[in-house]
C-alpha cells in the first residue's frame, strides 16, 4: 500500500529558478542537492512538497488547449484572490484566465508560472 504522495514534480528548463518562484509564493524553502543539479525541491509549507526536474528543450504547455495541452495543474487555496493575484504576478506569474470574472459562481483564477505551467488560485 502506498503511504503518501512524496512530491509533485514539474519538468522545466531551470529547476532552481522555478523552485525559487514557488518557495516565495508558498513561503517554503528551496532544497537542492549539489550532487543532483537537475532535481530541486520546495519544502516547508503546508501540503505535499514540490519538485522541479530539468528537461532539455522543455516546451511549456499551452492553456487551455493546443499542440502541447496541460496534462496537470496545481490548485492553491487562498482567502483573497485579488491580493494573492497581485503577489503571484509580482513573483513572475502571468494571468491565463480570471475565471471568477467570466463564470457566475466560479471561485478560481488561472495563471502560468514562469516556466509556463498552469496553476489556479482558488478562493477558500
């Protein structure tokens, strides 16, 4: 039996840079092993650790669909969408869709991290 989810790993071209983005966003710490420069993790926040793996010639997914559609995305609970949107944009994210402004009853917005992976901020 599997005991727990160890990490969620995202492919990217710059594992340290992407780990730093998520560490600042989540209030975590970057954990890097000098012997493994192609794998970096973020720990120290509530939830499953995130890992970032270097992939040569990484091509970011296209949202919501395209030649390289998203195959997964991360959802993060927040209390204030506007405040957290401002913060993630300052950290380097980009807005993909302000779903809460487009669909009645929606409580989330979609962003891309600096490597192009989609993630959502969801009002708790």
